[in-house]
C-alpha cells in the first residue's frame, strides 16, 4: 500500500503564539507539514518557493495585511491556485463575505478550538482525513 504524502501548509501569521498553536495542531492532529512565515511579504516568497497545498493566512498583520497578501498571491501565476483559509478575529458577516469574494476558500474565527482546526481546514479544502495521517 502506498503511504499518502503529508500535506504541506504555509501559515502566515505575525503572532508567535498563534504560529505555535496552528503548527502544533496541524502537525500533531493532521500529520501535515507546516512552514511558518512571520509577515505577508515573507509569506509571498515562501509560497512561491514551497508551493504549499494550502495557506492559513492571518488577516491583521503589520506591513502587509492578509487581504493584500491574498491579492498578491492571486496575481502571481505560481501561487494563484493555492487555496487560502483566513484566520480572523472579526465576526462581521460582511467582512467574511469579502474574504470569500476575494478568493479565500474559508474563514476561521479566532479564538478557535484547536481540536477541531484540522477538520475545519480539511472541510474547506475538501480533503479526506481518512486517507491522511490524522491521528495515526
């Protein structure tokens, strides 16, 4: 039997505590490889280099915010097809709709339940968790 290849996720977030939570959850519960970018600009470079299966993107960051980062990802032929899930502290339905209109595949509101983060992301991306390394 062929072992499934672990998904590679790029987390773009400026908060070290959020980076740690996301990385730990996705690696431990999802069996996914997680790379971190601490800014939108760094995220654009890493997305091009790593070609991740998906990007988890914080909305509020200094310098380049998540919306601008997503717009830049969509303008680059090498990154435009990478699915993006936003992490945001906003509860506004209008803003959530704006994120989806801009091309995000999903929006996760902070604070989130770390134990359900993998399943939320997998649902947005239409990934089958039974064939991944989840909880193995």
